[in-house]
C-alpha cells in the first residue's frame, strides 16, 4: 500500500492501490452514477477490509459514503471532486481536519468507526464520532453512539452532554433533554447558554414559571446582545398572563 499507520505519521506520495483493487474501483466508478450503490458497495468492502490500517481505506470508504448520501439533483462528479481535492499529500489527520473545515462531517463516521476497530477504548475517538454525526444532523446515530460508547465516554463532559441534550430536543424528547441540561448546570453554572437552554425547554413543556426564572438567569449571566434582546422579548411574552400557582 502507498501508506500505512503503524504508529507513525506518513504522507501519501501518490494515490495508488494494488492493481486488482485499483481495477475494482475503476469499475465501481463506472457503475455508481447509474444508481447501483448497494451492490457495488458490498462488492468492494471486502477488499477494503483487507487493508484496515491503510490511509486509502479511509479515503475510499469516505468517498463511497459520500456517493451513497447524494441528494437528488446533486452532481455526482462534483461531489467526487470535492472529496478528491483533499487527498493529495495528506496524512489521515490532515484529511480529517480538511473534511471538518469544508463542512463535510458526513464523511467522517466511517473513518472513526474503522479506527475504533483497533482502539475501542479511546474516548477521543468516540467523541469525534459523536461530533461528526451531530454536525451532519444525524441525531439518531449520535445518540446510539453515546449509548454504545457509554463505558468509555466521560460522564461529565459538557460538550458531550450538550450534544446529547440538543439531540433529545431535536427528537422532541423534552423531559430527557431537561434532565441533561440540569446536569450541565452543575458543571457550567456561570455560562449563559446553560440557563437559556433550560428556559427554552421549560417553555416548550408549558412550565412558564420555570421558563421565566431561567430566562431571567440568562440575562444575569451576560449573554451576547442579540441573545439578550431575544430573551427580553420572551420574558415580555411569558409575563403577559398571570402565572398559575
């Protein structure tokens, strides 16, 4: 293979594969635009798995993942070129960094999944996988990974808890979101967004008294001007009617 990850940082000098594998991918390229995604994906996955530590594994798997997720009307070759533009002369970490900067987080879960096969006890890998799903708007997958990696993931990591709570809100699982936001409050009691998120969930739960309380605490923790204006408007709306006790 052109490059492997044997506890070393290596750069790809040129993009190459063993001849048989390379020919398979040439055939794959010819058939994927015709919509034959699934059959071709499984035809090459065994070849990819034969080289689990090769950088090419991650790049090709990311490319296939991108093709499978093409929306109607998206140009296949344009998407391929976006992925190809980040490959030349890069280490795996540089590829990942570039994908994140180009807002292509939907390409990263296969990368992290593959790396977890070799180091399932690395909490950072689990966190990066969750972040990738979250940035791609895949809350169902993010929550599944949080549960799957529960034994390894930190229990009181504020960004992780924030992701979990946001996904619960996205799925309208408001009581579960509230429980998580209350945990975040214990960790970050001086951050305005902690109170704002609690207030917003209480408001959606029709608990006006609690919503007003936390919106007021949001103002007391010095939020940005645009947030302050929005919170003040919310308070005016919530205080129009008497609070039932």
